[in-house]
């Protein structure tokens, strides 16, 4: 080539839904001077581990950069501490599945031409989106296609939405200094297994999209201002939201970049496909226990807005409720991420769970702790009827989480204690897995409230529709991340 060598930034990510489990990677090559996206790459890998998927993403990004300019210098940014430290030569690479991948990555460019930097997962949303798109495609029996990708637009929207909150977060002092890739080895971290090519074995060809305006293609520049909706609701982020709506739920919902009219509605649809699937926790912490919280379908009492707890008539689903359950079952089947189903013992939840279980081919475990609050003498009454008959008790109940409904029902404080114990029990039982919990309004709101650290009165400020999906991820360090709330696109 003529002139000075180009400088590229490679951002890469990978994930495994199960670790090992269905996995994919995403990588993007950026022009270091302008920040323009030059190439995107993503691929569904089958069943491998999270670490192997991350290495495969790195390798794909480096190869894409080399195709653009083999004489370029490259700065790699990843939110995998393991990969960054190992490729920088500070940690040993002992695991046999990662050694050949690291060796392949080191050979793409000559020594000293590639540097590595760890970045927070919230700063790696573009590659994360690509990885999730690849895994979603694999769940459908397809490979990732650039023609249907919205990863760049989603990431742009997230950046626009958070610009005011995160200004200055990328100061040079906020991150470790970039280190050139070296041969030295200091420490060994992680022994995750998984399928990987042997040394020297060519990797499957990835599908890449060359961005308009790249020097390699000489095309026209992409239209300015294009952006799309975020992929994770409160997970927002994903990866959301805490993410990592796997890291894809980590993305914050809301906020629309210029030119993104109509994107939020599309984002809601994408959120249902991505946020309710397992993501990754903070670097090297492993996959979280992800609870996909499904409220049961309608009963005859639901449209009448009557108190219907665990101490009343225990109604079954109405015809509308059964149709809702069929729709959510179909939606969850398309995602292919649910590994177990746990339901409240009440009839409406067991019936909803049963419909989903038939579609997914999974058994249902009944958990007493997921039952609805006991509303005592208020069971079967509307709010107005309770106001007329028990005004003092209702006022006390609205004012204090310790107040019980008339007739010795269950207080919200007691419900919270029960749900916290149930949460801890299920997190221990399903560590690293994605579980569908079929429950009721108060328990689901309580899961969300506890995850957010919100006060008890927040229960009165959430709307939770029949047959809606919410999601919370629980990490090994005790942290929790709300990744989806009251998602109902499958019912529309």
C-alpha cells in the first residue's frame, strides 16, 4: 500500500447461553481516526464455552482488519479480562481449547502491531449486539445475516441515550493502559471447556458486512444520523442492562438518536428475543442465573380487576388466558433459551406453565414460594368494593408494607420475605441457567423491587400485564440486574 499504515480499532465479544451452550461471537472493525464502522462480523458457533466464543470473536475481528489492510496497526478493545490479559502476555494460557485460538490470533499481525485494552461491558455494546444476533439466528436454525442486523443502530441509540450520563467515562485514566501483545506468561485464569478448532485448523468463514465508506471498498459514506432502538428494556440494559442483556439487556431502554423515529416499538420486539435469554455477568464471573418471570394468563377475574390471591377461589385460565399462554409458549420456543420451568402451585399458574412446557418439551416443577399474596377477606372483591367495605384496613395497607388485608391475609412485607427466600433457593439450584418462573403480580413485582433495591411503595407504581414477561439476572457476587419488564409484544 502507499502512504502511512492505517490504524484500526477492533471491538469483539462472544457469549455462550449455558457455558458451555449455544454460542456466538460478534466483532466490529472501526476506523481509529473517524470511528466509522468498516466491517461487522458475527457467527453462530454451536455449543462452546463463553471464553472460546470470546477468542473466536477476537480472531474474526483481527482477520477482518487484516483483510482491509495487512500493514495496519490495531487496537483491540474487549470486556473479557481473561482474553485481554492472556493476549497481552500477563496471564498464562493453559486451557487446551484456548491455546490454539490465542496462537492463531497472535499470528494475524506481526508482533508489536496489536495492542489490547479492557473496557467495561457497557462500552462494548456493538460487538455484544452482534454476538446476540448470531446466537438468536442459531436458535432459529439459521446463520447470522448482515442484511437483518441492527447491531450498529442499536448501539448508536444506546450511546445517544446515555451520552449525558457517561460523559468523561472514557478518560484515559479510567482504564488500564493499553499493552502490546507479548509472549510473556504470568498467571493462569479460568479453565472453561468447550469445542474449539485444533491448532492451525481454519475457522468457519464468517459473514461480514463492509460498512459504506470504508477505504477497502471505496464506497460512499453511510447516511449520517441513522440509529435504532436499544435491544434491552431495563437491561437495559443490558448487556444490558447489567447485563449483560447479556450483555444485551445491559443496554438502557429509552432515548432515541436522531433519525430513529419508530425505533422504540421495534426495540420492544427485539428485547423480547434477547433480554429474556441468558447473558454474561461481569468479566470472568460466569453466566448468571436468569429468571424469566411470566405472569399467568387471564382468568375470569382478571379483566374485572378483582383481588385474586392464594386464599380465594383459585380460578383457572379463561379462553383468553389460554390463548395468551399459547402465544407466550410460541415466543419462548422461538428463543430456545429456557432450560427449566418452575411454577406457583395455584391453578392459573400451573395451567399456564403446562401449556408452555408442552411447547418446550420441559417438565414443570411446582414451588410453593411463588404463590400469590393471600388477600384475606378481600379475595374476589374489586378495589372499590374493598374501599366501601373496609376503608380503614385498605388505607393502612396502602400506607404500610406491614399491614395485612382484612381477615388475616398476607402483608407485602411477609410476601417480600417469602420471595427473597425463594429467590435464594432458586438461584442456588439454577446457577448459570435460564429458568422460567410462572407466577403472579405481587411475587413478580417483588422480584423486580428487590433486584432494584426499590422501596415497598414501588409495588403500586408498576403495571404488570397478564402473560407478560420480565427478567432478572443474578450474578455470583450477589448482584442483580433487571433486564426486562412487562414485555407483551408476543400478545400483539
